[in-house]
């Protein structure tokens, strides 16, 4: 299958899942995860009409996206990988959405850069729903206080929550937990679901799904 065909297959599965869950058409945004793929591999997906992309490393994204954004200015780029505070300068400059705000130090660094650069990327807080030690994200029980701090102390406008469930577990309970936390925080954005489980995530209320290999092929 060609990449355009895989893209349209993923999009039609998203639309069917919205319908099955009684959600509005286009309630879910597809973030096409292009990590490890070069500009040559990404161009056909842009040509097919996809405009929202995700990358997990700041440096890798810097190597290909300034050129691709130059060619197609309405592309929207999401950072979906862990952010170090020394990379906040570059992340705020390049990304339109940063999905991985997960601790006070990074929230402060991003807030300071937004002010300095006069740029306002949309922001999500990453939650480590499985409390996995190797995974980024704030603990579920600290999420409400952390979102409060981001809003009231740092003046950050948080759009939603993001999670990556443990690979070896049923993702449903993790998606349900993220949705419940978002409601408690008064947030409407829910970034959850990847190639293997985006239809489940849509059933649990995902507003964006991050799909890589089902579009671009195996990495
Ligand atoms: C790589 C990645 C994805 C996409 O994973 P696939 O299984 O290839 O769809 C989604 N979210 C994050 C945070 C990732 O790093």
C-alpha cells in the first residue's frame, strides 16, 4: 500500500470511530507522527492533504521541518516527545503545539520563552497514567495541582492532557483516567491513541490521535 492509501485508510477509520461513538464528524484531529522519516517521505503525505504532524525530538524536527513549513506554511507541528529545559528555546520557536509539559521546571522554561519570543504554542500536560518510571509525564494524583500551577502562577493556557499507556496493558482504563482528569481540570483536549489503539481512544473521548506507523510504515 502507498502512503496516501494508508493515510486515507486511517482517516476513514477515524471518521467511522467518531460515528460509532456518537461524536461529531471531525471531532478528532489526526496528528501524523513522522519521527525517523525524512522530508522525502513526508512530502507525499502533505501533498495528500494532511496538515498536522508530530515529532518526538526537537533536534530531528529542526533538521527537516523549517524547510517543509516553508513549502507549506499552514502545516501544524506538535512536539510529542520529552522536552529538556535547555531545548525550550528551540521548541517554542519551531512547534505550534507542545504536548509534553510535565514538570514545573519545564513549564517555567516554556513560559519564559513564550514571553521572550512572543510566540504562543498551544500546550498539553503529559500524564504518566501507568506510573512507569522510564516514562515522562506527571503522576495522575499530581495533575490537577500541576495544571492549576501552570494556569495561575505561570499564566499558561493549557489546552488538554496527553498520555501514552503502558505497551503491555489494555489501554482503555488509561484513556478513561485521562478523560476523567481532564474533566476535573476543566480541559477539553485529550491527546491519546496511537496506531494500535486509536479507535479505542476515540471511544473514550480522544480529541486528537497520534498515528505514526499505520501511515508511514514500520520504523
Ligand atoms: C511514536 C509515537 C507515536 C506513534 O506511534 P505509532 O505506534 O507508530 O502510531 C505516538 N505518540 C508518541 C508520543 C510517540 O512517540
